[in-house]
C-alpha cells in the first residue's frame, strides 16, 4: 500500500492539482502513469449533487495534468452497497475532504477499514480523509456549537492506516474561530495535552511506501500545548 496523507491536493481556487513538494511527479511514478481506476469516497454520502460536482472537478483536474484515467467513480449513498467490489476494482482510492465525523460514520457503515486490509492500493487522503486515516482520529471541532457541546466526540476510531493525526489547512485555520475560540491556537492546543497533532498547510503531505514514511513540506508538531518545527 502507498499512502498520500495530504491537506489538499487542489490549488486554492480549486481549478487544478497542486504540484507542490513533488506530489504530482510522485503520483505519476507510483501509478506508472498507466490507465487506472480511480475511486473517490465521499465525506458526506448524502450530498449527491455536490458529490457529482466534485467528481467532475477532480476528473478534469487529473486529466489536465495528463494523468491516465481509465475510469473515475464517486462512492456515496447511491452506490454504497457496491463498496466492496468498488474498493477491489480501484487502483487509486481518494478519501475526500469535508466534515470529519460525518465521513467517519460513513466509513464505518461501509466497513472501509476491513475493506482496505491487506490491499495493495494507492490511498490518497484529502483533509478530513487524511484525518480519518489515523488509528485514533482527532475530530477538531469545526462547526458552530461543536466546541462547546459536551457530547461532541473529539476522538474517534479511524481506518488505522497511519498513527499520525493531522490538522490540515493550517495557513487558514489559524485565523478561524469556532464558538469564539481559535480552532488551532485554542481548541486544538487545549486538546494536545497527552496527544500529538501534526499541523500542516496545503501543499504538505505525508508519503508512506512499504512502511517507510517521509514528510514532504513544512510540518509543525503540536503536543502538550506547544508547537515545534517537526522537520
């Protein structure tokens, strides 16, 4: 299995793929740029119209960068009963971004953790998809009410593909507040006691091949309330 744990594979305006830190060259090498089956797994399985738009955007972005695509399919509520066969069919699996708990629930519904066991796939996470790759997921509160809700679960069972728990989009989220608190500098910082979070901006990603891990791009480690440069 080859893993790309990214903050975002797209450019800020969502018009194309971001080549920063050699992402596209690496992916071409891993796919041998041969015609491949791409499976995108939804963050919200019930947003059919939005998922169709994301499918077209993603297909266009990959084709514009001359990736060889045989077929690209979006897995959501409409075809979730085919999850096992679609995962088996895919060469590249993209776990899309969105709301972490919503996606986490969907992954559990389709038993994705079991489906990915012992597979030899290229798995690419985007934002929430990357966060849900961890053994224990840190679901950073992101919607109003979540940070002050005593019943909101900040730690969830994930896919267990990596140990690293990421906080993506750091270049944006450091200035974003939820329930009157800064998402990273206050909420995540408070939750970091006894935990390790890898805080990454768009363009940075973790590359894993045959168990060997390499961070590509800037990474900050947040643990016990302190930030430090990781690489």
